C-alpha cells in the first residue's frame, strides 16, 4: 500500500501483473518526497468513450471559459490499455492538490520506467509512440516533455489491437483481466 488510500484503490483496479510495480514506484517516489496519486486506472468501455468524446460534450472541461475546444481532448483512442488495467495516470500531489504541471514529471517517469513501465513523457503524440526520430528520442529522454506525462503502461509486448482481440475472445480470468 501507499501513503494515499485513493491511489491504493485505483492501483488495485490495475491488472494483477502490474500492481506491485505500481505500488513500488509510488512508494519509491514518496521516499524522495514526491507524492503521486493515481488519477486513473482501469477504465470501463463506457468511460473510455466519454473521455474520447469529451471535447464535444458542451462543457468547459478544462475550466478556461471556452467550451468544446480541441485541447480538452483527454484521449484520441477508443481502445486504450486502461481498458485492460494495463495503464495508469499518476500526478504529483502538493498540499493536497494535483499538479498537472510539475517540474518533477521527469523524475516520476524515470522511477516508473525503473519499475518496468513505458512512460508517456517519451511520446511526441498519441500516434507517434514508437515512431520518434533519434533526435526526438534524445530530446524526450533529456527533458521528459512528451505528450502524455501522467501516463504509464505495461503491455507485455502486445499491441492495443492484440489486447482488444484477447479481451473480446474471452481470454480473461474470473475477474475479467486478460490472461497474459
């Protein structure tokens, strides 16, 4: 368990094969006085669809006074590793509040990578996850200023499409997690 009951509950929603890795990363960060909260773990299909359609929901989701603007989009994919419990989003908490803009994202990302996760701070965009050029990879390695800094995932070598096929074919355990 971690310092935060909210994080504990969300980590426990993750696939059993990655839970210990997530707990260990959060606890290692806490030892160095960086407290992160899991803001999102396993998602339902319905919730993933809501996030996908979010910028078109008629609300000001990012509280900047504008409605349905493109930068409110949380995700560009309907099939996400969150659906399988293989991804989580982690943000630093300072004085009880989430810090979506933080100077510690690189440290957070490095610790999660140390524990076996792929970190979204290395991606230039949702669609360029594995296709960055060498110079882009070097920039992202040094700065951690990538597209999805709160996001970490552990896919065990499977593509999103393959994970979806495994889920749909019923290759799941009694709790609904994909058998890896």
